[in-house]
């Protein structure tokens, strides 16, 4: 099993930046894929950044160039740096990891609120 705890959410004005952190513990050596999702009010959860164990990244067009996902292996942390935030980035942000050993499983954090207000 993997336990995930997010932090770093908060209030920010348009154009501002936030850095989200996700502390992973447990079976972290089996993590194959790391990601951040978000769920805006009244909408479905969506992928905003993905990072494979080989270092490949994925971003949807809506955040490309503004969001950056990275990991700090020494601290078992998954980071989401968000720059130039706008009102549409308001959402609950969730950390997610997928492991493949001993079986394929997905794990989620509890979520952290990001609110962009003008």
C-alpha cells in the first residue's frame, strides 16, 4: 500500500503561483506513475500532470507551460508547481500514484483546495 498526503493549497490571485506537495509513504519503490488530478466545482475529476518512473511527463493543453510536475525521490515527494494561475484553475487537487507490484493499484490523497480569486 501507499499513503499520500497533499499540502500547499490555498488562496491566490490570478497570475499568482502555488506549489503543491504530496508526501508518499509505504510501498513507494513500486510506484510506476505519479500524477496530479483536479476536480473543479460541479465538474468531473481531470488529469492535469503525469510523470512516469522513466521521467516522461504529460500535461493537457489547459495547463501546459504553466504547471510542472516533479519528484524528490530522497523525500518521497511529488511536487506540482503551478504558475500564472487563473480562475479556471480553482479546484480540489489530488495526488495519485499507480503501482504494479504486487498488483496494479491506484492510490489517492485526500485532496487540497486551490482557490484563485480576483
